[in-house]
């Protein structure tokens, strides 16, 4: 019945029973009680910036390498990547590669030269020597881990 009256703002039945037990035992405050243990220090702004810097240097880094570089634990590093930076690990084979400005300019220059050569010499393409595809070196990673990289929600 509370769900019908208050929709999503109402507590579930299990949570209502839990709070009822707390109040019945004499707890009057709705604030969390202090408990033992160290406060979380892994998600400081400095540590988050350090993890982001390590990732941006090499997006293929593994969680183990990132944790070593940042001098933090594996779980702390995982919390920062998932919760603070909202990064996920995806397979790099399926990541579109974007050219930087220098590569793009070089590519345009090469294509323009090829177009000019074909315009001035119509027989140019008949003289192009093609090789057997077995001569080409192709990197095929051994594991899925080796071919994955970190991705931010805003990156392509």
C-alpha cells in the first residue's frame, strides 16, 4: 500500500522491517553509526588523477600494472576506474583508430601524390607490383587481455 501512495519514494517491505527492528531496539537516529575500520583513502582526487594519467599514457595497461604504477591496491584501482573515472575495458580490435593531425596530413599528401601520378601517367597502376599476402606481418594477440584497452564514456 505505501508503494501505491508514494510510488518510487516508498521504502520496500524488507527495508521497512529492518528500520522497525532498529527503532524497536532503541535506535532513534537515522544516521549511520560509527564503525571500526579505516576510512577509504583510495578515491582521493590525487589518486584519481594519478590513475587517469597512467591510463592516458597507455590504454592497454592491465589493472596490475596500473596498481603498481600508482602504488595502490588492485581493489582500490578497480574502484577508481569503475566508479570515479567510469572507465570500462573493451577489446582493442574493435576500437576505431583515429589519426592525429600529423598522420592525417601525411595521408592526404600521399593520396594527392598518387592522384597526380595517375593523372599524368595513365599506365601507372599497371606497373604497380603487388605482393603475396603471406609476406605481410599481422599482429594477432594471444589472449583477449592483450587486445583490450580502457575506454571512457566520452571516447569514440
